[in-house]
């Protein structure tokens, strides 16, 4: 193995990205500069934070923050993430029917645009499960056990998977029977958003008398599966199995009730008059990783790609399209989102989504805190190369160089060891690790295509290069 030592402080260095694809490099540089401009002032009463809402509000809301969180980690906003998500967790309460504050501003108060008092406020019901999922992803990316063990997060987990579901009639057999409006203020004013939108059963807004949105079903699945994963990580396999079974019931209902086989699409919502309604496709079924039937994923992606969505929704697409094998389309979304002609590209989610799309999507970087493993896969159909440097992940910093689809090199710039799983698209019987031949392991990806990988320990200061020779591809 090769050891390299550097004369700069890796802690103070910022992440950077270079590529033979100069359009993507330009998109990253724009997104990095823009996203970091949304960092809050150190003197703000709320504590460390970044904008994750309409810029004019100087605030962060649950959905946006959940989506922006890993992009924020990539940019070094760890203190901001921990503070923001701790505030979401701490503010769950019985007086709000186990909701938190949907949006918190820089003053440390619930944003007045969405909150009047504990009985009158705006709230989208998928939010609790989205935040729960985000804290699990933050734990895996950072290796910070606070995200699953801190008492505030434990309390939030327990109330979300129990009281919150019961209070809002969200059991798997109640989703098509529950009232469109629950726990509304008395007297009820339909024209007051703080009455009619106190418990929206979807992230899709402006639809009257919606009983349940398909994204809520997916969020429930992911929330309970996440809680199962947390319990398993804590060494509680019996309880983990119970919640995995509960999660699966939501996924079964999603596939059985919400798929229109005749027309090949998922319905968007179920109305109070007992009808499923089709509308524009949304990314949340993929975001919550609720679709396991690969024959349905491809048409769902095609329907999304054929629809023009607002920038908030489109900001999810780069990472999701890379993840699900539509690499060229993912690149197109990055270039669209970073184009100065794109309407409302100043919305914070856009720049964070581009960062996430390039690092987790194109570069294929994923982290698993339980095994201290960093996985990589270059998702590019071109013959180009790309490098990310000074990336904070698993309490260290790395440089990753994808010289091609056949060669990757990782540098451990920090002080913590990790395992590197170098993944390559294709069936390769062997690879070389710093020139030494090794047998690879094989695994089919969700799209049914074979991948080959090799795993190696990477200590601080170490550089490792892995090659697969396309000549020997099977």
C-alpha cells in the first residue's frame, strides 16, 4: 500500500470537484458557491443553520432540510445539520398531535408563515418519517451516533412510529378510510390554511379533501423500515423484525392498491369521495426507496422524465436517476438545474440537489457507519474522468479519483480508517489493488446488471488504486 502525507489542514479544506466533463464541473462550482451562501450567521439565535425553505423566510422546513442534509454534509455543514435536526426532534409534542414545527426560522421560532399556535399551523404528514429517514442517512454518512442515540432523537423515533401513526389514523389498513381532516381547530374555517392544512396527508399541496397521498404511504414504509434499521443497529433484532414486518405491510398496500396496471402508473392520491386520482408523477416513491418491483420503476422514471416539474421537485432527480440507472438523464437534470435560464434556480434545494447528484449520484459515493465502509461506483457512460477532493465522510476526509469506468483511486486524507468497496459496472473476474491481482465479488444491481467489487482497508495517509481490465470482462 502507498502512504501519502499532506502539509495542509484537511479539516479546514473545502470539498472540490474536477472532471473531464467541464459542464458538470461548472455546475458543481456554481452549486457549491450558491449553497454555501445560504449558511446562516454564527450569531443567529437559532444556532448553526442553513436555509432550507423560501429564501425570503430565512428558515428551514422539514421536507427541504431532509432532502438537503447530505448535500450539506458534503459541503461541511455538519454543525448546522445536527442543530437543525435536533430542533425538529425536540419540538415534537402531544399538544401538536405529535407534530413538530414544520418550519423554524433564524430566530429559533416556528416560522409565522406556517404557525400561529399549537392548534393552528401548517403541517405535511410525511414530514416526521422524512426527518426520521434523514437522521438515519446522516448517521451512516457521518458516523455520528448522536443521530440515533441522543435522547431527543430516540424520543422522536418512538413517538413517530407509535403515537403519531395512531393519532393521525395512519395504520396500514386505515389509509383508505381515514378522514381527510383530523384534529382541526374548533370552530373550523376551511379558508384558513392553518385549519385546512393542519395535517396534509401528502407533500402535494393545493388538492382539497385528499384522504391519503401515495407519497405518505411510501413515507410510512420508509419511516418504519428506518426504525427497524435503527433497532437492528442497536442490537435489538426481535423488535427490528417486528417493525420491518409493519413496514412491509405499507409497501404491499402501495403495490396492491395504488398501481394502475391497465395504464402502467401509480395514482397520486385517494380522495374523500373514494376514488384514486392520477396526476403528475412525483419522486417520493423513489426517494423513500419504496419500489421493489423493477418492472414498475422504469415506467415510473419515464413518466417523471416526460413531465415538467417545478425546481423543488426536479432537484430530487439527479441523484435518483443516477441511482436507478438513467445516468444520461441524470446529467441532463444537473445541467438544467444549474442553467442561469432555469426559473427559480435560486431556491436552496436546487444547489444542494446538484451537489448531492454529483457526489452520491455520478461519483457513486455511499457510506455505512455500522461497517465503516465507503462504497464508490462511477456512473458515467462517457470515457471521461472525475475527481472529488476533501470530501468529509465517516469522520475522515477522502479524495476519490475515477480515472475511467475501469480504474478508481482513493486517498485517505484524514485520521480515521475505513473499508473501501470499489464497485465497477460489469462482470470482471479479478482486479488489481495497487498492482496486486485479487479476485472480485459479483452482485446484480437493482436494474439486473452485474457489478464487480473488491473491498480493502484504507488507513490514514494511505492511497489505493483498483483496476479492472476490460479485456477480461465476461
